[in-house]
C-alpha cells in the first residue's frame, strides 16, 4: 500500500499544474455546495425563529361579508360571529377541538401613566388565550377565571409598553394605568413578538364586554386542534367547520369571504414543504457544480491513463492483476478529490462563519413589524459528513472509467505502442 501511495503522489508531483487546475474545479464545487447549504440554513432558521411564537395547532375564524347569494339573500351581507359559535365549534368537533376561546377589542383608546401617553387597543380575552396564542409571560400572571367571574379591571401588557409608561425602573406589577377614563391594574407582563409592533393590552373578556357594552358579538374565534396529522386532514376539518358556520349564519358553504379562516396547521405544513424544497434545491445546485469538477478529474485521469499505457503494459507483463491497476487509478482519483474537496469545504465553512459574523442576524424594521433575517447561515457537522461522503464517492466515480480503460490494456499492444 505504501508503494502504491508513493507512486500516486509521485505522479501528482510530476503534474502539479494539471493536478491543481483539476482540483480547483472540485474545490470550487464543494465550496459552493457548503455556501448554498449555509444560505439555505440561514433562510430556514429565519422562518423557524420568526414563527417560534406561533402555535401550529390553532385555527382562527373572523366574520366577513358574503360574496355569493344564498336562499334569496343578496351578497354583501355582514357575517358576525358570536359566543354561540364557541359552543357550537366545541360540541360539533369534540375529536378535533380541545379548547375554544374568543376575543373582542376596543381600539382607539388612549392609555396614560402620569404624563406618558400611548394609543392602544384593549382586547378582552379568556384565560386559555395565552396558551392557545403561545404568549410568553415574563412577570406577573395572565388573565384568570376569577378575573372573568368578577369582571376585574386588570390588564396584561407587553414589556415594551411597560417601559414606555413606567420610567422609574420599578416593577409595573400591581401599579395602575388609565385607559380612556378607567383605571386598570397591571397584573402581568408578556414578551412581545418581535415580528409585530402592535400595542395590544389584554383584559378579561367579561370586563371589556361589560365596560364597552359589546354584547355577544366577538372579533374572532380561536380553536386549538388535535389529531390533524397532515395538511389533507387539516383542510377537511376547515371545510367541515365552514359548512357548520354556513348553516348557522345562513351563507353558501363555498363562500370563502363570508368567514375568514387562518389555519396554522396548513400554513406550517406548507412552510415545512417550502423549507424542504429549498434545502433540496440548494443541494442539487451544489451537486451540479460538483459534477463539473468530477468530469474534469475524470478527463485528467483518462489523459494520465493514456500517458501511462506503456507502463501498464509492463506491469501486466510482470504479473500485475487488472484490479491492481484499477485500484491504483481509483485511489489516485479519490486522493485528488479528497484533498481539494476538503480545501473547498474548509473555505466554504470559513465563508459561512464570515457571513454569520457580518451580515447575519440583522433586524428588518419597517415600522409595521420587526423581523430578524438570515439567522445563523452556517453548516453543522452532519452537512460536513455528507459532503465528505460525496467527495469520496465523487472521486471513485471520476476514476472508475479511466481505471476500467487501464485494466483493459493488453500487454503486447501496450509494449508495441
């Protein structure tokens, strides 16, 4: 084996320029493969990070306007959801709905603490709202059942709002904020989703309903679902729910503008599929680039076999077996692709780390929302292992045809040539 390696490295040294030019194609292919994977991870990590505050087993429903006539009634009618829709959703779909909550809001209110003012929206919610909407509490508590029963004037606000109201660095918990003409006590703070800059302040549903005389109509209905294991089942449930709503409110079952439904499970399935397609596409692009390097190595090895035909004839005449020559050519090809492949891999990893240190984790702020972009565009050890396997396989493939041709050399013809 040592003799074989000495011969291989000797052949490489005799043709340094040719070997470097050939290896550059392999190195550039692996380099681009690693960079594309890093960019893919950056995009996927961004999607996952910015969707981390959402639950993907939630379905939300809003009232809309009919766009189709139904049983003699004209289109354009307003469909308003009410509290009965909560009970109906839970009773009709007990296998798929684990909990139901509703909210109602009063917008355009001015909240103030001393001389600090802010325009806010006061949203009345149920205690389960924090679980369904995946609200992360940082201090205090969320709305509870006793708040609902006693119609307490308590609120939960974001940490950002609290900093704007209370500038004395003391805890806002159990302090008061004036919303409109009513004093509310702050009982909890939550971590605001960085994607949005809304000024929602949460209060007990019954309090908002009573203080602002809202009646039984609600803004939206939120259902926490289960046993919807794929996009098809999720869409079937959405269709059945829309049909049940159409019977209750009197609109065409296929009128999608009568009620608006946001199905997070379907959205999550689509996002996962998009991420998978993106990752696969980048792998394919990288592999296609690598193939050009493999073709270059194969061509150079064919030239090397042609140049060494006389040598192979002597080897065979002295008793060398075909697999000896085949193994030597394939091994030389693997060594070339591995050396330059690792050079390209290390360069790609370095470039991904450079991107992560310079352009990654930037925050896009356009006023309506804030969002981190291009999060951690690096590659993990599993990607490096796969790239290593690809390099070795590529080297073996590149050397196979030249090795097969070398093994077919006949000693008499080789010596005569």
